């Protein structure tokens, strides 16, 4: 059995990924800073004073799944490219010293592609605009440099858009669900004609799980549906599924200026890696 270390398992996406490891009878180690809710005896919880302050000198890990990142409600926070990059990189360095052949899996963001329109492929050069995307892009590049003189495997899982039950109120899905639950008459949003690539969080968690357990190296991999959908159409599917009568008021809000109008991911590489495991 491989020793798997997961950071960020208490977060929105992390909880779904962790559940898959537990359902498939994996023994995992998870870091936490403040508290955790999962009491499964299949998890060894490791408390850290800061995000990555623990010194791993005893336990030998085969796989690191790094899902941790904070300040996600503010994509232009300076922590993204001034603090978090060095935190993650120093953590990787300390792990590699003890586990030279470890496989490191890290999540990135589609915003690394910048303002490019259309279908986005892994081979495209990154042109990040927000501090969040800049920080992620820096971490990827610095880890690739670290790898040149090391033996560890490195996979950068570039995620697009996800929806699901989430405590972060800024997501459009959380705001919509909140409006429906509060029996509001209208839901305000942007014009809704922008095209995005969305996955339910459960499906994204499956992709991450299936990639991680292969304990290999794949470089940059887009984790996406491979097709775009107009935002207004997606919101209407949520409305229909919930059998809600809420009125959707488009044009009430502005679109984020750091996002292109129409873009979606190419998932050919993901499907090739997972083959029959994709669906």
C-alpha cells in the first residue's frame, strides 16, 4: 500500500477527493492547521502550526497530493504570488529530501492561460493576469526547475470551473442555491452569454483521484469537460433540476474583467491518460 499525503483535504474540493480515497480503502495522511471533521480511522491527521510547517523526517511518502491554497475569495491578494509560492516550494524541497522518488500532484488553474479565447490546450504558453494565476504559474515553473536536479515525478492538474455545495458564497452556484433556499423572487447575475467549462465537483474529484493513484508523471493536464457552455444555460439547468420558479435577472452584474469572454479546455490528454477510466 502506498503512503499518500494530502494537503487541503478539509477544503471544498479536498473533502470530495478524500472521500474517494477512503471509499476505495486507501490509508492516507492529511495535514490540518485548525481543525478537521473526518474521524475515519483510515486517516492519520498531522497538525501543522502553519500551512506547511511540519518536518517530515520519519514517514516515507510515495505520493503528495497538494490541494492546499488560501485567499481564494480574492484572486488579487498579494499572498498568492508573494507568500504561498515559497511556502509550497519549500515544502516540496523538504519532502523530496526524504522521499527522492515521490510523485507530486498539484492543482493549478485555467486562469494561467490568461485572456486567450477559445479552446485551451496544455501546450499553450501561460499568460496569467491575476495574482492567483501568477502565483500558481510561478509555483509550477519553480517546481519544474527543482525537478531538473531531482528524481521525483511531477503532475500539474490545471482545473477549470466547478460547481457544488460550497461554503464560499462568492461562487455563482452557492449564490444561486442560497437564493433558492431563501425563497427569493429573483436571482441577479451577469448577462450570462460568456462561455465557460464547468464540471460538478464530484466529477473533478474523480479525475484527481484516478490520476493520483497511478503514481506517475504526466506534466500539465487540463481537468475539464472539454466543452463550453453559456453561463445562463448552466444556471437554467440548475433551476430546472431544483424545480425552482425563481426569476433569473441577467445583466444585473458585471463580468470579471480578468476573464476572457469565451474559453474552454481541451481534455484529449486527460482522456488518453485515463482511457476507460474517464467516464
